[in-house]
DNA sequence: TGCGACATGTAACACGTTACATGATTGA
DNA sequence: TCAATCATGTAACGTGTTACATGTCGCA
């Protein structure tokens, strides 16, 4: 139940239409949450029903009529409540990491290509985030802005997004280099996978005296 | 539809029971995917029905009987297919970032506490990941292991997890410091929120000549 | 003439989370 | 004796994703 709060937080910087929100929550600039347009239109409708946001119809000359939403007092109260409640830990969930986990058992060619593609995407986001940050702090230096600027929330989340993408890029480049080096085959060609034997997955150290498995009998199926 | 592939990838390092898988996918060590036990038991059942994994019943002396699963040939083929298909981009989705985005409008006290708590959690994961990495590479140095080791997939994903948590910790510590400095109030007490006026959210630069909003009339509601 | 941006949704489905349910063994 | 670990699930619910639906305007 945090999409609603993400929407409220995004609307703190002024009125936005569903369409504008959708852009902000889209691939490009979602540094603190991501959502599809459909989710946002649905959530805005719910939030309006509950009185947490209010919309204002704006008729335009050339463009379709739109509705600009802003946070109500009740909405602010709800955000306040949410901010004070405990946060749940966040997890990585990434297709590409699943593939790299299996790297020793699958064709390296397509994997390397995907990792490099991801590095390029990260680079593009890094550029974007840097531009956004520059714009947000105006003429000021970063330290100065963070000390004295009026609104630092979005700046801080953007910094997290920037660091995340830098980490992404660095890891992707290194991973690609390693996988390439380990693939004797063509620069982007296919490779024979090295089977490799079983190392117990994710050993948790310091957790009790390793329960030696007392296997006695085993019937298949 | 990637949980199934995450399960297949996790089972590449040898047979695991549902319970063991659940631990690997749990908070502690989920460097490439996260899932709850219920999801895993359900997914294992589906995967077995489809013949992508096979289970072997193991009767134990003192512990309840368990089933150890391994990837079948069909499962490997499916993983191979998955690895070659395009990956979807991954997004951040984090409660805490939503709260920081709203930092200028909510009580700073609880927020700071949460950010610091998160930093400590990140630190704990960093320690864990470092121990796991050391164990995986055995006596070898990192570069050496990555060049010549048998199975580097899990090592690489763990490196990503490590970098992610380091980024998390650094950002949390810096953010906490900044929020503290901006809060004139007690070290962990409550603070008057500075209202701050609207800066347009997430400006996308270089995107066409900024469509000046030709608002003409506006009726409320 | 056709494509992309603007602007807003509905419906079906897949996926993830929370709550519930059971039962033996080991160590504090 | 109480909590944690081992071991496996079901059911209900909430959230996210994919596909579909509609219509205008400006630009190439």
C-alpha cells in the first residue's frame, strides 16, 4: 500500500495531471518508485474518493482537457502517518541478475550482450539524473544546497537513483569483461558452458553448527 | 514470470529442499531475487508438474522427511531460453525513498531514525556478503577466482548485492546527516517541517520546447 | 497521410503478501 | 518449558502487468 503514498509525495511539488505523473513514474525518472499509467489513473481516482487529493479541471485550447491534482490537508496527514510508520525492507528483483546467476550453465553470448546493453541504459540514466540534480540546485553547490535549499527530498532521492545507476553501470561493465574473458569463443559468439560442480548455494555462516544431514533412506519420486 | 527461473538458477548449485530454498530467498541472502516460502513451495510444485525440476524424497532419522529438488534437462533448456530472451529493466521500489521524497513536508524525527536503522541493516548485509564471497573464492584472490574459478555466476550476483548495500549504507548515512543538520530540534526529537514551495517534479530536460500550458478556463471539481 | 505526444481510462490476468494450519525436535 | 528450527503447505487478498479502447492536435 505504498503507491498511494508515492503519488502523494510526487504531488507535493505542485499540481500534476495523471499523464504528467505517469511520465514521472515511468522508466526515465522513477528514482523512488515506478508505476504504469493505468495504476496511476486508478490510484488517483481512489485517492480523490477518499479526499486525499483533489482535482481541478483545466480546459486547454489545443490539447484535450486535463485534470490537475494536488494533495489535500487530509492527504498530508496521511503522508505524515505513513512516514512515521515502520518501513519494510526493500529487495532486489532483477531478471538480469537471475541470468548472471546461471551464467556458468548458459550460452554466454546473449548474456554478455544484455549486460552491456544494461550498462548503456544505466549510463543514459546517469546523465539524466546529473542534469536533473544540476537543475534542482540552481546555481548553488551541492553541499550548500543540501544545507540551505528549500526542498531537498527530491534531491536526496535523485542522489540515490544516481548512485544506484552508477553501481549498475560499474557492475555491468566488470561482469561483461569477466564473462568475455572466460568465453574463449568469438567476441559475441556462442560458448561452451563449463558445467562446474555443486557448491552449496548461499552458505549462511555463523548460524549454528551446520546441521549434518542425517539422510538414512531415500525412495525416488 | 521470472520467479521460476530464479528457482532454477538457485538449484543449479545442487539439490535443495523447499525449506532450504526459502532460506536462500529470504531477507538474508537474496542477492538476485527475493521470495517468500509459500511462493517457493507453490512454484516448486508447478515446476515439477511441468518437468523442469524433479524431487527426491529423503527420509531422515530425527527431522521430518523432506524433498530435494534438482533441475532436469528440460529445466536447463528452459533456463537457456530465458537467458537468451530480452530482459526487462528493473526498477527501484522502496518505502523509505518515498518517505525521503516527502522529507520537507513531514516530521523529520521518525524519518531520521528509519534512515539510520536502514544503514545498520545495510551494514549487516555487507558483512554477510563479504563472508559469503570469501568462502566462495576459497583461498584465491578475487581477480584470480573470477578468471579461473569454476562457477562465477553466484559470485558475480553477490558482488552486485554487496555494491548495492554499500550504496545503500553510504546514502543512508549521508541523508541522515543532512536531515539532522536541517532539523534544529533535538537529536531525535520532532521538528517543524519547512513548507517550501513547488518546484516542478522531475523535469525532463532536452524533451521538446517545453509545452507552455495554454490554460484558458478552469472550473473546479 | 501517418506517427508521436497529449489525455484518460477498463478488464483480465499474473504475481506477491498476509494470515492460517500442522507437527516433531533441539537447545536455552 | 519455551522458543527456534526443520518441513510443508492452503486460502484470501492486494498489487502490478498486459491488452484493449478512444479521440485530438501538431509535425514531417
